[in-house]
C-alpha cells in the first residue's frame, strides 16, 4: 500500500512529552480530549483522530474528534462488536486496516462524514482487562499503519485510559456492593472434582499504575531491572518451598515457569517501552495488554495458557516495583475467582487457605489445572463474566461436580450445601474403614474397582483407597506438565516408578493421547475445525511412528521382568490396532535382544469410537483386553461436545442407548474370554457405577476420591437381583429416555448405598 508522506514517525517519547504539557494546561475532560485528538492527528499526519468513550450498556460514544463533522460528537454511537471501532473494543486488540470501508465489520454513520477516508487504525483504550473506549486515526489514502505508529497510538491509549478512569470511575463496584443483590448463577466445566462454600477473593484486579509518564527513564530502567531480579529470586524460593512439598510434577510446571520468568523476550519489550517514556509499572501493563491481544488470536490452547503464566509474573513484577495491591484480608476457606491464574500464584493462594478455584478460561492441561489437581482443589472453568460480577468477601458456592457457581446464593442453597459438606466429611470418615474391604456384592460377585492416574502424586491413592490397580494411566499428563517431550531415560524412570508403586497390582498404560485440547509447544499441529474428532491420539502415533515407538521402548524398559499392559486410545478400525501392535512387537523384539524384556506383554484397545462396536468379532481376536473410554464414547455417541456447558446435562449416560451399547460390548467380550472394563468419569459416582456393573461390565476405573463410595455401593448390592430389574427396565424404555430416576428409586428401595 502507498504510504502517506511523513516527516518522521510519531515516537512515543515525543508524543508523551507533548501530552504531558497538554495535561498540565487543560483541566476539564472535554478540553483534554479535544487537545489530545488535535495533537495526535498532527503527530500522525492523520486527517482524522477520534476518541470513543464507553457508556453504560456497552455503548461507544464519539466524545471528541479532529477531522470528522463536529455535530457527530455525542451523537454517533456504536455497540461493542458493531463496526470497526466496536470490533476493536470487543476483541481488545488494534485493527489496522488499509481499506476500512470494505471491511466486513464496517458500519457507516452518515453524520460523521467519514466516507472520504480509506485507512483506519483503531486501538482499544484498556485499563487492565477493562475496555474504557477506543482511539482511532484515519487517512484518505489507503495505507497500512507502520508498527511504530501502532505502538505510539497504544501508548497514547494507555494515558487516555487514566484520563477517562479519573473522570468517570467505574460504577461496577457501587452497583455490585448494594445490599440484597440478587444471586448470580454460572455454568462451567468441572476440571477437578469437589464442592466449596466460602467468601470470594477476586484475582487479577490490580490497581492501575499511579503514574504513567516517567520523569527519568534511566531511573525507571534501574527500578525495573532490580524488580526483575527480585522476582526471579522469589520464583526460586517457591521452587524450593511449596513446589517441593506439592510433588514432582508441580515442580516441573514451576521449572517451566521459571524459564518464562528469566526470559529476556518479554522483559526486553518492557524495557523498550520504559525507554519511550513510561514508568516501569505502566510499561509492564502496556506489554501485558499487547500480549493479551495477541494471545486472543492464537489457536493453540497450550500457548494461550502461557498467558496465565506471564500475567502471574507481570503481577509479581509490579509487586516488586511497589505498585501491587495488598493481599486480600479474607481468611482461609475462600473461593478464588479469576480469568486466569498462574501456577505460583495458585500455590500462594493455597498457602493462605484456598478452598476452591473458578476460572473464566482454563483447560484440563493448563498449569493451573495440574497444580489444582495436585493440591486436591475443586476447579470449575468456563464461567464467563464471573470475575466482574464477583464481590470480594461475599459468599459463593462452587460445585465442580455439577458444573455450577452461585454468587450471593440464597439462604436455602447455602443451608443445602453446608449439609452436603457435613455429610461428605462424615462419609469420608466412615469410608476410611473400607480401604481393606473387597468390592464384593452381597450375592458374592467380586467386582474390580481401579483408579485413574497420570502423575506420580496420584500413586499414593492406590494404597490409601485399597483399589485393585490403575485402570488408566494417562501418560501424556506428565508430558504436558513438563511442557514438552521427555527424554527416553526420564520417561522410562517415570513408568518404572509407577510399576514399583503398584507392586503386584495391574497398571494399564495408555499411550500418549495428544490432540484435541491437549497440545504440546513446538509440536506441529494445524488448526482444526473439530479437533475432538481430528488428528489426535493413536492417529498421531501411527503418523509419527518414531514418537510412538520411543514411548513403547520406555514402557518395555521400565517393565523388564514384569507384566506390561499397553492400551491404545481412540482406535477406530481394527487395522489401526494391528498397526499399533506391529510397532509394539518391533520394540519388544529389540528389548528381547537387549535382554531387558517384560515377562509378559498385553496389548489392549480403548473403545471410544462407536464404529468399533460393529467390528467387535475382529477386534476381540486382536485385543488382549478392552477398556471403554466413557468420556469420548458418550460425546461421539450423542454428537455432544463434553466441554460445552450448554450440552453438559442434555444427554444422560444412564439412558437406554448407552446402556444397550455397553451390554453389547460386555456380552461379546465375555463370550470371547477377553477382559473388559470402563474408564473415565462416567462411573465416578455410585449410581452410574451401579448401572455399568448391571449391564455386565465387571471392571471400572475411576478417580481415587470415588473409590470408597463405589466400594460401599458394591458391598450393599445384590447384583443378580439388580440385573434382572435393569433388564426389564431397559425393555420397557422409550427411545433414548433417561433411566436415572428409576435406577435411583430401585437403589433407595433396596438399601443400595449411593451417598
């Protein structure tokens, strides 16, 4: 695009110097805004500069302009998301358009007279994560604004944010703190189970920098560098304290976090902004705002999660600069609500008595999730808007099992959850006596209850619960905790530790299940429209056989002289299982040549894709065992994304289609003499486990916390009588109707323990 002739680029330092003089002369808001747009238009050699201010109801109002028609001021309004200005506000990122009028988002307002202008640069005015408005420049000639111009206008936007905030402090705090405010309900996805009831602590609401413009940039650089060194020392102290106590994998998470803390990339960008004339605190906020905008455009969920680490570190850096907010005085037992949270911050909150965590953004493989799982904290993700609606100190209910957050709950809800928490404590005390008890039914049927695991810290639960083994060891979790592929020796040592902890009990190792929402940095993975059904799991392993063979080599080496059970995930055709077994056989031959082979190797398949049900005879000839992956199977069966809160309760696992499918698999496996079990979250509650046993699946693998309750259910069950009842119930079921209520009623009537 042709460039507009300019004498020189609008350097942030020169702009800030002129803006400082303007702010000193003008006192009222209108005069300041008029002076600002006139000054910026001149510096940018722009024919238009306009400021839009956020009004209640997410309306952007034209508050000042140089170049558009004066009568449009206070008359032209756009909703957030409407037009280019509204889109910049909605996405919280700059839009740099050489031909704005032909952009799909363009919204024409005839009163402005802007039809004469082609190019447009619109920059959101941000104060932290809050959008206060938009500043835009326009030119007649089509052009794309240079990077230094974008940075200069972002610097102006930062100063403008302080002007607007000082003139119009947000009304949110006053509105939300009114007594008697109504309860607010949010739906989310439970990433770690549990329930919490307690006062709210709201994370990520640091005070904005008190001073934006630096009097002495060199002195600010000195302050910044000293604060960065102090921050890095503090991270080292965390690694030697809370991380060591939390276990091996959280330490690996924080090792990766320490590398980010010491990275000169983002710290160097902060130094550059300080040299342009901002204070150290303002420079940190400016770079963080830019990173937020860039990360919103990144498809890779792993890379997006790293934003939480950088926000964590940026907050610590501001704290060491002396500009951070003081710790919330709320005592232990609180619920933390945040958009994102970094691993070190989470450990800090845990030391203060954190009872539960709610995130607006989060995934099963995020660092915060790994830490929360290690600490046994209930975690609910996907509660959009909860951070802004939460009032610090007010009561909240977090139910990560039902996927529910209630802010300012009614007295009846509070009483119900307090009773539930008390009952859980009493039940835990009673269930502790079941550790040595077998999961044997009243009519003498020995069932198998195993645990799911993925980290070394999960292994003590095997002995603590008296489970029969590890029915699903998720090998990719340790890889994700490290942030990359481990070397062969490290991986082999992990599997050896798992087998040693299990002793004589079986362990079913699932080969790496990457893809979908589990991506590694540096691992080539193109964006997919439907990643849950895309290039993932065994498909990746077969397309990258060297990676899969290396993992199998590590498993075989760890199991030398013992039995090894390898489980291949997301098998879709029998031919895929044969191909995977061929790779395993090749590595087994190599292990035998080295004299370090297992005494026995079993290769099994996970049944997660419904297509396998129509291949059962051939599948059962190839597989030494089957494990039904309930999470993926049910989402594929109902075409319902399991991570979507809107669909979370729409389809029931305890419906006739699911139970019919499970019975078909169980009967075929029994006839072929192939062991079959079910792993995943579906059988984590006693009612669902009851139904799984009732249709003929004799083995389940559940989260460790579920084992005592499932054992108690089994020991109160007459399985023969229940199977007779369930068969009759299923024959009378209509279509895909849920059988939950009828199964629960039978359990109550026959004294089967479900709580």
